[in-house]
């Protein structure tokens, strides 16, 4: 219903409506009162018709309405929809965010989801330092398409999120961070959970035995790899605790030559594999020297290898015997 217009029922310019001379004064007063009453009634009617539903509205790109009432209802719905958790999909764009408008205090937990963000909406300028924490993001909310180039920097992430993480240079992990962390070992001991992914550098003049513990004693994740390096002159042997199986190409569990390495890998709860170029042959004897002896010789069975620091063996084709003396 549109607003009604007002028109007088009589005109002062009409001689018929208002003769130039009226002998009856009461008639003149009635004519004047009639006009005043028409104005009064028109104003009262206008007051009753001044409602939003009667006022016209020119539609806009955001509000498609023909009356002020409809326009207000649409605007109210949009305002209500702007509450956290009720944002229309892709409604948050770069233009909608003021500088540093997004802070940790402004976001409810899991309020930001992938569907709520327009592509490229999150830029470095729009995020206050440490505003984005793990609790503020829904699973899968942040994708490559949602982030502008350079938007995520160390300063923009909540403290601790990058602790222990590798640094990237040119999209690659720094060379210095690709190498294994070295842990010094000077005596026999069991493997510890802290050894996971490390290089155990065994440096001793005495023999070292590294024992792989049961899963119930040290629950290494399946797939754990531990590298063992023989840095000293003392031999290094890998032993299995009761209930643990170590699978290797041969029977040996020792590192053959100095400056060689072996790699342990957890295959199952109590099953590990042992491999590497440093794996000694079966029957390996270390730290011995050999020399000629007239008597008291021992017989070496097939498969026994001797690594002698000083060899005094007979020439090929010459009969002779050897004896074993522990090296000092």
C-alpha cells in the first residue's frame, strides 16, 4: 500500500466554491472550517500510513527489495548471518578485513573454516602477530589456495608451533638440518627412546654392546631408524634383549671395521632389522694380531675371518701355523 496524496475539495479561486460576498457569516465559517478539517484529516491519515511497508525502496546490488520494510528485513538477516559460525561461504574477503582485524582474542575456537574464507583472503597484513593458533583453526581449514604468498611467517604463528621443525630455504630443508643428530656413546648400554632418528657415535678403546630393549620397556614407534657408527678402536656389537629379534643378512651383529656404520630399523613391536656396509662377516674376530708359532696352533674353521693389526703369516705354499695373541 502506497502513501495517499492530499487535495482540497474546494478552491479559493473558484467563485462557485467561495462567492466574493457571503451574507451568511456562518456559511463563511463553515467553508473555512471545511478546508482546515481536510488538512487535519490528511495529516492524520499520513501519520497512519507512515510505515516501512508503505515506503518505496530502490533495489541495490546487495539488497533486492521494493519497500523499506523488505530492505530492513534483508539487512537484518545479513547482520545476523555475520555472527561467528554463521558467515556465508566465502564472505570473508581481503576487502572486508581491516588491518590487523584478526587477532586471537577475536576468534572463537574452530571459528575459521575453509568454507568461510575466500581464496587469498588471508594476507600477512590481516593477521596480528601470534593470532593464529592450533585451537583457532578447524581441521583442513587452511589450504594453499586460502593463503596469499608470504602470508605465513614465523612471527605470525603462535609460540611453539615451529619448535623442532625444519627450516626451509628456497622451498627446501636446509642442508645442515638433513644430517642426523650425533649422540656420543662411550660404553655399553640399552637403546633409549631419545636415540630415535639419531646417529650413535661409539668412541671407545673397549668393546661396546648396544642392546635393543623389548617394546614393553621402550616403545619405539614402528619405522624408527637408529644409525650406529664405530668411531673408536673398540668393537661395537648389537645385542637383542630377551624377546627381541634382530634380522640381518648373516649371523653377525657386529660392526667390522672402524669408521663403519650400521642401521637399525624397527619392523614390528619386537622385531628389528640390521643392515649396512659395516656389518662384519660371520665368525668375525677383532683386535687380534697373528704370528708364526712352532706349536700350540689352533685350527680355524671355515667362515672365520681375522683382521690382524700386524700379520706375520707364511708365504703362499709354505707350510706353517699361526697363533692368536690379543692386541694391546
